[in-house]
C-alpha cells in the first residue's frame, strides 16, 4: 500500500533532478536591479484579455508561451487564444514564447517527437504572424528528460521550467525556475514574500500562471489576485520585463545561441507597439495534462502533428 506513493514521490524527485544536473547553460544572474517577468502558458484568452490588460495598466509587458495547436480550442471552463490574440500580444509589446505545437509532455514525449513539435510550432508561427519568431521556451507540464533538454537548447535563448522559486546567482539558462501563482492563490502573502525576497537578493523572479478570470480553473487565478501581485511587483522596485528583454538586461543574450538570427526587444519596461522581441526583420499538473490532452486530441483530428 505504501510502495506506490513512495515510488511516485521518487519518480517525481528523479524527474525534477535528472535534467537539472546535466546539459546546463551556466549563467550567473546578478542584475543591478531586481527583475520580475510575468508569464502565461498555453495560453487561455483570459490571460491576454484580463491578465494582459492588467499588465498594460501598469505599463509593463509579459510572455505568452503558446502551443499553436491549441488555436481556437475551447472547453466550457476555458477558451484558448484566437488568431487575433497573437497579433494583439505583439502589438501590446508582450513576447510570444514557444510551448511546443501540441503541448507535448516534457517527460513522457519521445525526444524526436518533442523537437518536431517545437519546429512545427515555429513553422506555424511564421505562417500566422509574418516575420515573428520564438526566442524563449517553457516546458509543458513537467521538467524535461535530459536528452530532450540537450536537443532543444539550440533553438532558444533560454528555457523556463517550474520549481516554485526565483533565479539568482549561478543558474542554468536551459532550465530557469518559475513560480506558478495558482499554487499560492489561497496564500497571496507567500507570493508577496517571494517578491520581497527577490528585491533583497536582487534576483530574477519569473511568475507563471494560465487563465486569469473570476472563476479560474485550478491552474489560474482571479484578476484581483493577479493585479495585487503586479502592484506588489511594481512596488518592489523591480524591472518588469518579458523574458527575452530581461535576458538582454542581464547580458545573457550575448552568450546564448539560437538557430536563427535575432534581435532583442527594446530595453525598459514600457511596451511599445510592434517592438516585440519576436520580430527579426520588421518591427502540472496531471489534471491540466488531461485537459490539454482533450484539446490536443481534437486538434490532432484536424491537423497533422
Ligand atoms: Zn502548458
């Protein structure tokens, strides 16, 4: 009776640790001023319509890590982004990041299939938004297998995981840590304490969530909660930037390699129209996995994968 939970815990520990120890892209994070990034995964429409609107009111921008295979997919409790949302993300100065095309499970998916889904997402973005490119990545659902981590590093300036902590001192650009807001949505003080800790140690806190609405899924939060955290982040004196822009401030872009030429977004926290870092030539959940799996199953009936 006790074996299964113990094995399950060991498996989770192994998954968390395995990739973090190998195929690292070492980088020391020590900004002169603390950094905070707001990121949304998948992404549900409310992340832009409500979450993005809140960021706009504070004059800052965030990241939308998109699985383009989820375009137009809807569940009663959650509507995913539509085509116009992609251009709106960029117009508002946010960054579009890659989350694989079909929201592939980072551990369970074969390395080649995972890499193909990244390339498929890149191709799809190029068709949907002319000239746009993904420059950063977030791992869907859980940490990657070590060989998957090694295989995809060349495509991005950095890759973001989870871990419920901030980044400071020696870090790994191939697996940066993030703090998922929904895990503390009944304990907002824990998030505020982390923001304050980030201020004191001058680190880079990457916050993450999914939907932002009055009746959020277990993987999102309410607009009130989100706005309270954005206000707290602003009050902390941190620079609030999309991930690629934060990398530029940190000087990390010079040591990063991607498979395509790139230009970084403008400095500073004020979003400007059509200045997203996505352009080159022009200006965890088992329940969530099941939800995304249902969306993906529908998607696979319509699109080649
Ligand atoms: Zn996801």
